[in-house]
C-alpha cells in the first residue's frame, strides 16, 4: 500500500490500512511509500503497488489518461473502485462562518472589493488578502485552469 504525499491523506490511508488488515490481509505501513499522483498511477499500472486510498476522481483523471512506455493507457489498467465522496471534494474559498457572516462574504469578490474585508485576511500588512490555494499540479489547480 502507498499513501499520498500530502498530510491530509495520512489519516485516510491509515483507516484503510487498518480495515484491510482486519479483513485478514498483511499490509505494509504506507508511511514508507509516500507518492504524488503522478508517481502513484504509473506504479499501480505496472503492478509495483497494490492500492492507495487517496484517489481524487475526476481530478486525477489526467493521470489515468496518460500512456505507459508500452503505449497502453494507465486508465485501461487502473480502475477506481468505490466512492468516498459521491459529490466530490469541496473546493473553493473556505472562510469560517462567523467571519463570513459578520463581513457579508459570499463570494471571492466580496473580499477583494472591500479594503476593510481584505484587511481581515491580510497577514503581512501589504493591503491584500493572503489566500492559500492549490499547490502547483494539484487537481484543483488543474481543474481551475490556473
């Protein structure tokens, strides 16, 4: 078993590891094999890894659409099974509700349109809200076209 190389995948992988062990299988600790999706999907298709619990379909579809060295598509060999989040993962701007309600924030533009509201999220004092977004190459970054 492998696990994703992002922190939020650790807990998920551990839950699945324990479930699979309770079913009677031996599972290597996934902490010893942390991979990005770009590394995981080809390794799975080649049979180097059996599974991980960190697939984000449809965001990882681009990895399934890639070819292996022999010309075969990863998606012809690797098949997602089961659903954890039927509606997909939540993506977008997340603000805790007390601040959002107090400042009247419903859309990203509500932060940028008001210097007072932007100041609520300005951690370095340069006058702009500091936002955390998707890492380079993550599914949400790819899907957003940024």
